[in-house]
C-alpha cells in the first residue's frame, strides 16, 4: 500500500506537488487581477457615458460588480493544455431605473450588451485584447493566450438598489473615506438583495432570472463545514477534466455539485479523499445531478444537451471510472514509480514524478 498524498498536496513550498502546479504563478495572478480592475474602471466610466449618448440624462446608473465563479471559489486552475484559458467571471450590475411594473427591465438586454461593449472598446484597443461578442450570457475579453474575463450583465430593481445605496451614506460617518463606505454598503447589498430580484441579460432571450450568489455561498459554506481538503479535491477533479478533455467535459458547477455530498475528510490523505469521490462519481453522474440551490435544474441534463451524437454524461462517467481505477491501483501498488506513472496518465506532467517521496505502508 502506498501513501501518495504528499504528491497531491504539501505545505512545504519547496516541494513539488499537484496542487502547487495548479496554482497561477504570482505574475499571472497579478496580471489577471489588474486586468479585472481595468475592466471595472472602463465600465464604471463608460456605461454612464454611453447611456447619455443614447439620450438618458438623469438618474444615470453607475455599475457595481460581483466576482463569481472559480476566482471567487478559489478553485481556479492554470490551463493544462494549449488553447485552454483560465476563466474569470466578474458580474456587472446596474440598478436600472427603467423598470416596468412586472419588475423586468424595459430596456432591452441587447442595449445593455451594446453599451457595455462600447464602454470596453477603448480599453480593449489600447491593451490589444480581443472582445468576443457571441457568448449568449456575457461579454468576453481575451486578455492573453492563457486567460479571459467573462462579464455577465445583470439588472437589479431600482427600489432595492436605492435603499442599499443610501446605506453608503450611513457608513460614511464611521468609514475613513467614501470609497470604504461604499465598499461596505455594497458588501451588505449582495447579502440583503432578494435572489428573485436579479435578472441576467441574454442575447437571444432578453432577460432571465439568475443569481450567482447562492451557489457561491453554498460552496464556501461547504468548505467551511468540511475543510480546505474539499476545495483541493474539487481542483483535482477539474485538473483531471482539463487533461482528459482539451475543451468541453463536465462543467465545474456539475463537478462541485456531485463532489460535495460524496466528500469525506481524510486527515493528511488527499489521495484517499479524492478516491472516495471518484469512486462515487460515475453512479451519481448516471443518476443525475441537480443544481444544489435549485433542485428543478438538472446539471447532467445540461451536459447531455451539449451533443446530439455522443452521450456526454456516459462519457464523463466512464472517464471518472478510469480515474478511480488508476488511483485505486496506484494506492494499492507496491511500486512507487508505477504509481507515479499511473497518476501522470491521469493528470499529465503536472503530477510530480517523485517516487522517492511516496510513503510505503505496511
């Protein structure tokens, strides 16, 4: 029996491990963070400008932002192969005053996309980035060969946002400056805003009810309850997916929703914790996985609709069966070099080829 855990994760920065290989290096992380800040500044200045050009001259909304997805969950991995890109999601929210009594924005979603894209044009041209405008639910900016920023566009009912905006003035009396007051007010805003009050702009379907906050809160609470090992296991699953599929494969939200109920903490044994999850994944995928905050949405059905020619759910289930076989065999092996070879088949060269660090158990 072998203990491979030190090759998955080690607290020693001097020792190579899979988890460290999945991390963005400091330069990449700083580059993405700075790009995200520049995009926000361009939208803050540009969206009011474009609205004025369209003829709106009072109560011009100023966008606010909410980081979502893997950057917010701290599960973002470096790309495993060429053509793959790190994906950062930064939602742009407007407290639109153009609302009908049905609480749906009367301004067309296509107009929202248009003004956001025009607001971003100067920045994109200056930085020589690429603006992608064919994604149904977001504006995408490709900022390098290995990273892009997705900007979903949301509408928030004006009445809700006016109340929250007023809180900034209350915080101003105790905050050191107005920007700190607004930050605190906005932080509370996302917590207090009803989930059915957030509408996502869609290029074909105009507006749809969608709120990214409950999924983020669900996953972060699961990590709080079960420990950081859960977050690492999710990252290993995503790393396997990215090595197995150059593009496509099961979505991150599907892997998270399937993994969290299966996860069992194994003290200092990331290999065993991962094995428990991957042994259960095939059955769970075949049975169907629902959105953890909306049981009416089947995430595996969303995957199945990705192809008419192939059963993508069965393909994913079979792939994780193969991973379970490799990992189970590696742990049960007596030869550390063979165990490392099997893990490199699963995760690629990012898994350390260091058989001398594998612990042999009696």
